[in-house]
C-alpha cells in the first residue's frame, strides 16, 4: 500500500506538486469526449446549464476535423487535446492522462463523458482526487442496444489491462455511479438503468464558422444529392478490406452515389488505387448533411451508422441503412423504423 502511494504501475510519480501544469486552470466541470457528436452534446450542455468553468478533454485518433470543430465551439484555452497513439505511444498517452487527472487537484468535480466504458476515461477517472457528480451522455446508437456492447462486462483482456493500471471498478458497477444522463435519443438506453435523472439534449451541429465553410458546398447541382458514409469496418475486423471495397463499389453503382464521406477512424491506405469521389471538407458528416439539406434534398446511405439515426426525420433528408451478411444492419436501426436496404448477391 505504501508503494502504491508513491508510484503508479507505469512508474509515474504521484506527488501532486511534481505534476502541476503551469497555467492549467482549476475547473468545476470536466468533459471527456471522443467525437464531434460528443462535442455537440457537450456544447449544448454548457449552454443550457450556463457553465462557465469547464475543461474539454478531446481524446481523438488523429483527425483534424475533431480538433477544428472543438476550437469552433469552445474557448481555446479550455481544450486539451489527447491523441490516441499505438504501441509505445500508449505509454505517453497514459502519462498525459494521469498527469491531467492529478493536476485537477482535490476539487469536487462534475465529470461528464459519453464513453464510460473507455479504458482511457476509466484510467482518468480512477486517478481523480474527487468527483461530486458523474454524468454521461449518448454515444451513438450503440447505447440503445440493450443487449449490445455497452450492456456487457469488460472483456477478460480489458479487465487485465485495467487491473494493471490499478483500475479496479467493474464496468457495470461503475455505471451505478451515474447521476445525470444527458440523452439525445428518445428511445430506452442502457444508461436508463443506472442514472438518477435523465435530461433530453438536442444540439445543433453547425457553428457560425462551420456555416461559412458550408458555402463551399453550394456549387453542387444534384437534387437529390446522394451521399454514402463509409466506416472503419476492415480496420475493426468486421470484414476484410477487399470485401469492404467490393461492397462500396456495389453501393455506389446500385444507388447512384455522388459522393462518399470517410469516417474519421478509417485509414487512407485502403482507398489507394480506388476511383471513389470523396467529399473533401473539414466538416464532419452531420454538419455536411445539415448544410446541404438547406437548399436541396439529400439521400444518405450507410451501414449501421449513428449518423442515420441522428438525422432521421431532418428537413430535406432521407436516410437508408444498408444491410448485408458481411455488415448486417443493427437491430436498433430496425427498431427505430430506419429504412433498411438489403444488398443481394454480394459475392
């Protein structure tokens, strides 16, 4: 126990006076987020609750769109950027997260996240000196799948990693600490089982700066314009890269797709030597569709993307969830009456 009080499992010193960041302000509210959707919800929470003392910790996979969006919404000196690194970079990231949590001092913090299952957030939370309130917000449609990822315990490998980092909370027990659940979706969520209070939040995705960027999208003549949202399916082991590319080619041909929008977590490598037409913009998917739909109809296609649910029923927008044996449609999309289009003969 004495050793635990002196050093962390990765050898980081625990003495707070050795960890202080010069000029890092003391904040009452901490938002630990991973995506533009999380940031849109965070911005709405800050506005509706008139929160002035806050810090937004953005943990991202190297996507400049996420950084620029954060800077368009929040005061710049209230944003801390953490890049998710692989291999040896993991130790550097853990070191930064550890120092951030310790530097927040012994204040009674109000902590918010959309990803309470994340190893990075759990490590951060476990090293805080105190937490007056732990709040969550929606993290895409996965939280609506009552038997899915967010409802299941940690895997054995993740449990071992968490124990090595001295994070001893069981995930489902950890959810019992939730106070307020800020919900975007109107359906039942896994967080409903644990929260003390539920508050509906309906953010706008477009900031003033993003509206100016959207002026570049006004030159398209298509009406309706057909957009296909890709995903990191081969990167995350759902299917092979070859099968994924074959599916994308089939989607473009069958539905007359005008432009593709890449997911932030995708690798550029897999599109090498492919002739897809990508819509290149610093905006992310919801923003692009909101701006395009102001003066034309938009048809939006994707495999089980949360964006389909986020924009279902939006003005001038029609969404379609694609379904095939390699990348099946989620039950949540079916339950929410999203139009499902089956791809036949995919071989």
